[in-house]
């Protein structure tokens, strides 16, 4: 019974993350971006000064092994570097802070631009 409750809790928490992403980050704003042989989905909410980044399904496996080796901070830094390059390509110099993990490997960052 404890195992079942834990599984249900995990699905409930995942569902909250999915609901938050769906309500905050419309797919019409979605951009695909490659960085260091990995593919990401990036959704920029300029109006909120927030950005969502998620590895593609194929890249999620690679990210999982990097997470094992470098921990959450390593993944946050990798995704932050991908965002810096993505924004640089748009001629936007921005600083990213307050990384918030929405789901495993999917992060939301607040940002400010110069």
C-alpha cells in the first residue's frame, strides 16, 4: 500500500508540473535548439521574463547520464549555457537566475537582459 501511495504521489507531482508548463508556456512559442550535440525545446515568455528549457526525448537519455555524473548543478549549468547561446543568437544578452526544476531535466529560469 505504501508503494502504491508513493507511485500515486509521484504521478500527482508530475501532473502538476505538466499542468503548470501547459498553462504558462504555450507550444506556439516553442523553439527547437541544438547545443553540444543535444537538442532542447525552449519556450521564452518575454512578457514574464521567464524561459522554459527541456531536453528532447533523445537528449534526455544523455542528460540523465550527465546528471548521474555531475548532479543537478551540472545540468542546470548545461541548460543555462544552452540558453545563453540561444539568446545570443537572437542578439540578446541576458542573465539567467532562479533555476526551478519543473520536471526531471526541465527547468524554468527567470532572466534579465541588457
